């Protein structure tokens, strides 16, 4: 199936006009990414910092929104903050505090999504509901972080139960 066919199928199944499609660049050749841009995609997700930096530099002439969607490695956080428009997988208050410190140093406001582990799955990271409620109360302390929403990956086949 072509990228255009896949995109048309996705758009046909979206019931809301408020949905943003985020194309994931993981292991995709530049040709496919530029084809998606030509079809109107402007939001791109990147799993790996180094791969993302290369792709972003190659596509810098386009007005795109970049999402970091991968597991955050603490030794790479300084390069992630300020490079990506939105960081999706923020899974602890410690990470939020570090993002805040780095954002403050760079004089920016970093947008984030808090990752929830709704089913308390040991194989997934993220805030439990209780930890999320505590962290939400602390967000006012972090002036250089903008909480834009939540992200979660429910157990396979159980999505409706958790949303």
C-alpha cells in the first residue's frame, strides 16, 4: 500500500477534525518522509535522538513539528530539550525537574506529555495514577515546562477499558 493510500485510510477513519497525525520516522528513508510532507503531514515523531537530528537537519527548510516519542535516556536529555517541539514520554517527576532546569538554562518553554502506566504493567514506564496526581500538583513549580497532555499505551486489546 502506498503512503498516500495509507494516509487516506487513516483520515477516513478519524472521526474528529482535531486529531493531528504524527508520522513516525523510525528507520524510514528520507524519500518516504518527504513524500509524507508532500501529502500534507507536518508532525513527525522520532524515537532516537541521533537519527532525529540527522533527519531534522535534512528537512530544515520545511515548517515541521518534531515530537520525541522514544524512551528518554538521561544522558541525552540535554540534547532532546529544545530540539523537539514536544517530548512525549516523560515518565517521572525527576525527569520533569531535569527538563525544567535545562529549559530554564536555554531560556525556553519545553512542551511535554506525561506518560501514564494505567495498568501498572511492569514492562512499561510511566506515572501511576497516584503518582500522576501528586506530580500534577507540583507542576506549578516548573515554570519552564508546559504540560500539554498525557500519553499512554494500554495493554494490547484493552484500549477501550483504559480510555
